C-alpha cells in the first residue's frame, strides 16, 4: 500500500481512487462495498476503482487502509453459478477451428471447459460482457482477424485464456464456441446482469 493515495477528479462532485492489487481485486472490492462510503466500487483484473464524493475522501481512504491492514480480502466461498452451453454448430461456429488450433478434439475441449471452476474477473467492453478466467495457459486463443458486426446475446467465446460471454447482442471479435440460454440480462431487476466480478462459474454442456 503506498504511503499516500491520490484520488483523481472525474467530475465536479466525484473522485476516483485506483488501487493496484494483483490477484485480490474481486475480494478487496467485495469488502469495500460493505465498509466504504463510496458511490461505486469496481474490480478490474489487477486493480479496484472506488468512486466517491469529495467530502468522503478521508473516510474512504481510512476504510481502504483498515481493510488492507487487517487482511480482510479473502476469496469468496459461495458455490459457483452454473451456466449451460450449447457447444458448436450454429451456436459455436468457431469451435472446430479453436480445437484445431489447440490440437484437441471437440470432446476434449468441452470436457476441459466444463470440468473447471472459472471466475468472473471483470465486466467490459460492452454492458454485461464478462471476462472469465480459468482456462489453462496452453489454451491461449487469439481473437478473430475480422470482428463480427453483430454477435447474438448469450454467445460464448474464448480468447487469450479467457472465456467471454456476451450478455447483450453487439459487435465482437472473440471466436465463438457456443451459446447459453441463461438469462444474462434482466432489465427490471435491481442488478440487471446475472454475472458480476468475483463470481465463480461452472459450465455445463447442454
């Protein structure tokens, strides 16, 4: 923890404090959501962004120091959420090429993908799109040379050892291996997206 944490003004009445915390971003964010007087706490891959009113700067910094000093950031123990996937075919048009690049049979790829417990690391580049770690290092797959202009909601892709799930339809360049029928976006719910950073995920072949 640096001796002094310097927030950045991002609006007239909002500051943001980014804290680098390799490997503990999700658990640190979960604790800070409970104890810090912040407008929002967002976990990335290796840092946590805390947004707050300037009048609460000292309280936020004190909460952050207390949490890190007491080492309260422990991984979550909630059971993983299960996501069913229809692999290959029209739902996963790139599965065959992905397996060829990895020198695996389709069955071997699906077995590896479904036998592991994965973790939602962050939400980006479109609303609800989840970056999910858990693939072995040798499963690194590049993105498509030409992104698709429209990817259906529920599509599941892989790239650079991550699984990515499109909560909404939109453009995308990840090789698609399947599609889930899980309700990823619920417009009328307080928390509209099913997946959030820190959640553990278990995939199941449909």
